[in-house]
């Protein structure tokens, strides 16, 4: 018996498969050493006295990328209006920024956990982490991707006077590192048989629950999510399946035997706790995870992020069975205000003929399934698939 859960996320659309979205290249050289104006955690702007406003961060200088970061400003005037801005450059030096307008309390203190952002910035309301989740690229549609998890992102925070369209005088500034690996986590490149992957192991010699992490279309080997999971006690394998080293560049078919080999590798590892593994996938990767749950043994759970329950883009095969791709009707695409094409109404219904030939037979799975979907997905109506699956088989 398998179980289904469905959740909708209001923020963060998947923008899955949008081929206009570029993929960042190699990491640049390490940033230059910081001057006194950029002391981490708490820093007045250069040239200001020690009584000047300063930024207080907790953790002070460095935190994990998925760890909450407490932000506060001290030394402001009573009820002083200020604008806070965060900036981050990815590994190709593309800029991401967010800003928010605030008003300090009567004591001149501004704590983002207690003070709501005022209208006019990247967000409004009580959002303690808003200056991080609201980061947007200067180049339209550029994705924030971390290729080298062994180096952190460097986050810059600034406090400006007033709420004008043009920022006022700089009052304070600080830098903070957002890291992907905690101390003691081991990063192990894996080249076993056909497998091309990276294994992340938590600190210690114990056995840990095993997870295989599979990303979507775009190819390559992405390690950011796997490294963060290892920080939380999971032995996690970031698995590439095309456009990486000697893997196929443009596969005509994805063979589940390759993914089965990865499952067996994990279960034979002395630090992976059996009797099975969990799967985490996004977009096409999540679709592959669902197929693995339907056809392979030893899959205990699947977390699917924005995936249909039908095969798309690249056919899947296992042994003598081939699942063809579902038809995408180009004439049903609609242009969006962002000059993208919205295909969410263009996919053949996988629960009706002839689209049902492409549906993944999830009724065969014994795994627990969690569907996480973004309502702004412009490729498929991701919210519909788990809802129908639940009606069909539960």
C-alpha cells in the first residue's frame, strides 16, 4: 500500500525545463580579503564612528545555506526610516538583490523577526528571512545555482537612510557567508561501474538513512541539495544521468537499470542504513524517481518536486518495457507577460487514452509518496497530478 500527500507552495515557481534559462559556469577565484568596512556579523559603514548604526547577525559570520539567519540593526534613531538591501553574486558573478523598507522602534532598534517590512520593497509584512528568499537576478530569468559546494556564497547586507526610490546615505554594511557543508561532512566522488555521482556522508562512523537526489533537465551533476541533506544526517548521493563526463549528451532513452545500479551501490555501502533508500527529485528527476518507485525494489519513499505522473521529454525503459513520452500540443501554448510560453494546458491527459500509455504506474509502488508542487509551473499542471492519483488509487 502506498500513500500520497499533496502540498502547494505559493512562492517559488519551478520554471521547469525553460530552455532559455542559462546554467552558470565554473566558480571564479576566491573573493579578495575583506577590509575593515566589511567586518562580518556586525559592521558600521566605513568612516562612521563606533556609535554609528550597525548590523547584527546571528550566526555572526557564517551559516549553512538552509539555516535561518537572524538580522537586526542597532544604533538607529527613534522610529528612523531605513532601507535594507542584500546582494549576492553567483559563481559567474551575476548579481542577485533584494531590498525592503523598515521603520526602527522607539529605541532605535530594528529586528526583522519583530518588525514588518513596509510596502515598496521586494516584499512586505513580517518576513524575517525575506531579504534572502526574495533575492532576484539582475539578468532576467537567471537561476541561482551552486556548482562548487565546497565554497560558500558571500551575502552582502547594507542599510540606507530613508525610503526613496534612490537609496539614501549608507549607514551600515556587513558580509556573511552562506555555506553548503558543515564541518566533518565528507564529499566523495563516485565512479563505480556506470554511476557518475557524488556521495555526501555525515560526520562519524555510524550508519545513516540513504537518499538519492536527482535533478531535472539541464544535465550535469548538481550537489547543493545533497550536501545540505548530509548536514542533517542523511547519506546522500547526488546522481548525474546525462551531459556529465562520459554519460550520454543527448539521450534518446533513459534506462532505469542505470538508476537501479545507483540504488544497489547505496545499499551495499557500509555507512548506508537499509533496508531501502529514499528518493528526492525535481522536475524530470522527480519523474524518474516516481518511475523508480513503480519498477524497482527497495524504494521506501519519494519526495517529488514539480513533476507530472507521466513520462515527458525523454522516454523511459526498464528491461523489455518502454514508456513513451506524453504528447505536448504546441498549439495550446500561451504567451505570458514575461514572453515565455505557458504549456500547462498543452499536455495530453495521462489518465485518458491515448495519454495513459505514458502514465507512470504508481499503483505498483510500495513507497510512501510526497508531492510538492508549485502553482506557477508553466510546463504542467503539477497540482492536478497528485490529486487525481490519490482519487484513482487510494
